[in-house]
C-alpha cells in the first residue's frame, strides 16, 4: 500500500495486509504447495516513501529471466512508483549488464531497449471528498522516447545487485540469484534498494535442458504483433476476458486475451495455452 498518510489510513492498510492472506492468489498458492491455511503468518513493514513518483523505479534480476543465464543483471525502469513495473502495467526500459566484467570495473552494458512507459504511477489527491492514494497519468511522448534513468545509474544499481547476491549467497552457502526492487528519489536524486529476495523461477530450472521452438509459416499475414515474453510457442482458441471476475468462462488450453494481467490472475494462467495483453488498454470484445 503506497502513499499512506495518517494513523487511521495506516491501521486500515495494515488490516488489508492481513486480509491479503486469504485472497484468491494466496489461497491457490497454499493449496498447490500443501500449506495449511491457518499455519501461515504475516508481518507488516512500514517504510518512508521514496519519491519515485517524481522520478523512476523498477525491478532487477541477477540472471536473465528468459534463459536463466547467471552472468548478467537484467534491469528494468519506468517513470513513477514501481508498482506499475511489478504488476506489468507498463512496458519498461531494459538493460542487460555483464556481471563478471562489471565487477572488474568496466561498464559492460550488453544491450538496452527503450520501452514505451506510457503510464506514470503518481501520488493521488482528493476528488469529490474521496482521497486517492495513487493514480496513473499519461507520460508525454517526449519522455517516452527517453530512457527513465542514465546508463551510469543502471550500472550503479547493477553493482548493488551483485553485492546483494554475494551477501545472500554467503549466508545461504549456495549461489542465490536475486529479485530486487529499486527506486530513484525525485527530490534528492538518490537511488535506493527497496526489496531483495531470492529469484524462484529460472534459478530452479535445470541448466542441462535446451528446448528450441519453431512456428512454421504458411504465408499468412499476422493479425497482431508485439513483444514475446517467455521462451515457448503457444496455440489455442482466443478467449477475451477483461476482468478476473469472468474467469469462470475460461476453458483449459485457450489463449487468454485481455488488457493486462497481475498476480490475481494466477489460477487462470496455469491452464492457459498462452496470454495476449495490450498495455495500452485498447482490447475490447469488438477487436477479437
């Protein structure tokens, strides 16, 4: 919960944190992992906000999330509070930085990609007597065409990521790729690490298996194009669902077509043949 002000709002946010133990995503996760629902506990941290609403924020991984390659830092950045990046609501800028060369004092940016960054999550304001903690606002075309941070800032964050990975690897006695969140304060210009936790997807996969996917072409013109996320090919009938409340209509193996997904869609993603999203929010029933 972001931009919480006042004792009453703080207590309500804490209660909402506790209540999140029993949302659809949490219940589904415990069911799949075999955890007893009443044996879990939750603590709530209260932190001062980094004013990234006036600058930028993002996520870092100390491996390549597409291939599992562990000698790189993958860094993403977008304008505003970082929740948009975490939830996949924006297409962020991206840097790929080589860790061994970085630790030798060089500036090894292997590649970088400019994202659209069409939305900025900023502090909200009172409207009609109701206070909105945060809200999304459009990003100007000029800002979209610029990177959200400099290469120098990306390299600094990557160095911090490497130090964090080394620290946790020493504590655990094993190589521990990390998943980190960061933010830049728009008032002071300082960079901050907000969160660090072990990466739990690519780091658990076997490095001894190589899968190659090929989609044969029959000369058809593509209906839509976009950026692929993942390393496989999917197929199925398209099913347009614009709200998680409609997931009961979804059949196993179908392609989910929606505006965006977040972790609350987890039950449906496990049985989808693929996912097509439009971060611009233009998908509607008339388009498919």
